[in-house]
């Protein structure tokens, strides 16, 4: 069965600083990988996804992520964080297991200092 | 509709009561998923529908949980004899069911269930 680990429960960065959120997955083959963002009281919004091809994927709101097969990682990056980026971020893996259900990590809460 | 909608947004139930949570997926989406998100955790898969067929219910935690999608559009998640451990946010997602990973899943805002 697939699994996702997000090692950082909470990260605080200053506005304008760069950001990297870590994600490691466990799956026997090449998975489908996703990053979602969840603001308080809101549903999950897809930031970006990796299905195949170029290992560096661009998403919305200036986010990007790089798939590294050798490290089983799919880290999320942003060169300059805005105060509005404060939210909870979830990495997920999608793999066939009776359905293309998503398996999520526990999330990383991002706080932004003005 | 423009997105996935869920109702009610908040539900408070006394232990032992039955509850019904509704999901309206994006029009035309074949696939529908239910997830449970406990406080401070990531969402966890409950069940999956392809049109009206429930093809995967491996994530349902007990036989008190029941889901249906009788006409292949609106879905209802029912929890019988609610327990305190059922308190969570219940998320619904729909997708077009494309061949690439089943297509992108679009999530609704969720229903926050509190069992007293």
C-alpha cells in the first residue's frame, strides 16, 4: 500500500523568503503525485500534479515541485512567500487500489511572518 | 454547477443519532469520492463511486457508515448511531474519471460533524 510522509508539522517563514515543503512517498511504481492547499474552513485546492514527463512541474500561485524518483520525494517550493500563502499544505499520492483514491500526508501548516 | 457543493456545512449530533451528509458533484463527473479528515490529520479515503456503482468501500470504518449515489450524480453519506470518534470533516470529491490517475479530483468545502 502507498504512504506519504510530510516530516514538518509546522513551518514559519518571513514574507518574501523562499519556501520548501518536504514530501516523501512510498509506492512500488511511479505514482501520481499531488500538492493541495487547505485554508481554514475551506476545501482542498489543487496546487499542482505530476503524472509523467518533466520532473519539474509548475503550479498555480507561483508554486513548483520536483519529482525525484531516487529519493522518493516530491518537494514543494516557492521562491518568495506572500502572507496569503499561510495555510495547510497536503502532499498526496494517487495509485490504483480498487479506485484512484488519494493517500494524503498529515499536512504541513505554514505560518508567514509579515 | 461551478464546483462541488456539500450540505450541511456544519452538523452537531448527539451520540446515537443518525446523520446524512449530502454531496453535489460537478455536473458530468463520473467519479465521486468520500474522505474523512480528523482534526490535525490529512484526509482519509472512505469510499468511491463510478456513476451509481459503489466500486470501493474499503475505507468505511464500520458498518454504521453507508453511502449511496442512486442516480449517478448526488451522493449521500449516512452514519448511523453516531459515536464521538465520528467527529471529523467529511470531504467529497469528484473527477471526470480520466485515464491519467482517474483525473484530477475536485473537492467540496466539507461538512464538519461534531458528535456530543
